[in-house]
């Protein structure tokens, strides 16, 4: 007897085999044509390798500078490329364009490509055409990396499974070189914006809070719709795991029902088919098959991580992972780098790296989990942030604020009256030294920026590593 996930996978396999000429678009079919890739990063180069192997003529074009390691891969594989320019005459002859998720639709070149009727797809759309694997797609405003990594951590104990999307080697490269039977994909809204037929067998929607609104005409409803694209091609044989405590998700589902079989999770109410918190235990039930897991043994701290554990466990239960394996994996999983990562304790002060908190909601979780007076390092590129939900935690837990950004005016005007000490700097080493002087025995020093990193750092990883290095150099 096949489970619904297995049956869906088998049907997908039959469809692929019976229809090898399945089209990416009316202009560019699988296994041939002119493939243009905009962006020579991890996803772009991975797609270039897969495209070439599948018979496409491939051209990689990047408006910026392609990193040397990626250039060498393209040269070694005899793939044509250019950087620091876009040769429009070539690009507009494409049969299909794969664009980096960092390129917005409002860019003039993208408008021209679409006007010509050329299909624009994301890496996950392109790569999924060439695999018959069971796909778990995980999205949400916060917690994607932790949940995807945790899900993979559980599944790899018993399944042949890859981890891709926004993590590690690109999905396209793994499809080409590894051909895993299962994939866990961390998927951003930007990647979902450029899907056509892509559908995960199991979709996970962790939460939706305002983020990246500059890419969505500053309309929250546009961002919500983007996140829900993860389920747009699903059928009743597929699953949508979601947070039943998230009003945005629940209201959208009421007004825009999906075809998927729903498996909610909750911290506050009993769930008949799905997961919920019952005192100190997670109860997870699918088709009358129940697992009970004590939260006391879960390695990750914080209420948000109980939700992440519920989501990951639900995926594992659907894919027939043994109960004991799920329990043990939750108990031995280490936190993701740059996400509430304990760095060092110096003079009985704990330094915590939460550089991955690039929006207000992520910082909300970080401040919520603080159990000691906290020196908070915050700031960067503001994406239209509303800091109001942080006020209770700032009033209760934050003793000093260090603003680390090029423009700190909004932070100073918002929080200036809430704390006794608020200072600003544009150097991580100085921010850490100031924190060291302010913090007293038993305090926390928390880097949780609530903002993007691009004003002073290459990315959030660079910001987090600079923080850790500065702490170690105290």
C-alpha cells in the first residue's frame, strides 16, 4: 500500500517518463534550446552545468563581477560567460532565462525579456524538471534555514537526501552530480516568484511577517501571495504543513483555499491531524499514528524552535522515518551558524551571534528568548521596518543599544527614550568593544540586527563572522 506522498511521487515519475519533451515554456523545451543565465553565483553556475549536460546552449551573464572560483568552473566546462555587463542582443535571443533571485522584476532588462514572451524561471523551477525525487520545500519569513537543516538532519539518518535551495551547493548542481532520491529545499519568496510548474510533494510554510516589501511595491498582500506560491501547483496528494497560530497564514487559507492536504502545527491549541504542544510534549498525529516528544530534550532553545521542530518532525513522520530516529535527531541537532549562536562567555557575559536576523520578526524571537539584561547591537539597511512589536522586550530586557549602520536615525528616534545608553558606530570591532565596556556580570551581548547587512558588510555571514572575530579578539 503506497502512502499519499509515495503515490504522488510515483505518478510524477510516470508523467516524466511518458512525457520527455515536457516544455519549460512554449519557447524553450527541456533538453535543448538557448539557455541564458542572469547571475554567475552558486545557483547560476549550477544551472549552467545542468543546462549544458542536458543539451542546452548556455550563456551566463552577470552585471557585477563573477567570483574567481565560479569563473574557473565556467572556463573548465567551456561555458560562455560575461561579467560587468549584459549583452542585450544575445540575452533577448534566449529560449529560456534563469535569473538569480537577487534580480528584481522591475529591472529594465527583465521587462524586455518578458515583453518578448521568453520564459523567466528560477533555479528550482529549472532543476526540478530533471529529477524524479521527492521534494520537501520549506519557506517562511523566518526559520527557513534552521528548519531545512533540521529536517535534513533527521531524514539523512534513513533516506538518501540532499539539502539545497539557499543552502550549500545549488539544487541544479546536486541534481546533476548527486541525483538524490529526496531533496529538502530552503526556498525564498524571490525563488517562488519565478516558478511555473514547480511543486514540492511536501510544502512547509513556517510564518509570514512583513519582509522584503521593497520588492513587493510595499504591499504586504503581494508578499503573502508570493509565499503561497509554494502550494499553487500542489494537489490533494501533496501536503502543506503550516503554522496554525499565524493569523496571516490562516486568513489567507480561508480566502484562498489550496488543493493540498493540510497539516497544521500549533503551540496553543490541540490539532487533530498535525502537531501541537501539550504541556511539555509535542504531540504529532498523522492518520491516527501518534508520536509524543518531550520538548525538554530538544537541543534548540526558544518557542519558535519548538515550532521549527514540529514542522521538521511532521515532514519526517510523513516520509516514514522511525519515531526513535526523530526523537534522537531533535536531541542532538546543533544550532545553525549566525542564528542565536552562543559565541563566547567573557567575564560571565554571554556573547550571542544572531546575524541572520535580517528582519524585525527574527529579532523579536531573539529578544523574546533573552533571560538576562541585554546589550543589543542592531542596525543595517532598513527594509521599511516597523519596530513596534519589539517595544515590550526592549523596555523589559535591553539595557543599552549599539546602532551599527550607515544610517541609524530611525533606530535612535525609535528607541532613544527607552534605554539609558544608545550609541552608534560603523565598525563591528568598535561595536563589540563598546558592548564589552557596558556589559556587566550575568548580562548578554546580542547581535540581532533586524536589518539587511549590505551597507557595511558583504552579507549576513560576513557580519556574523566579523562579530565572532571581534569577540574572540577582546
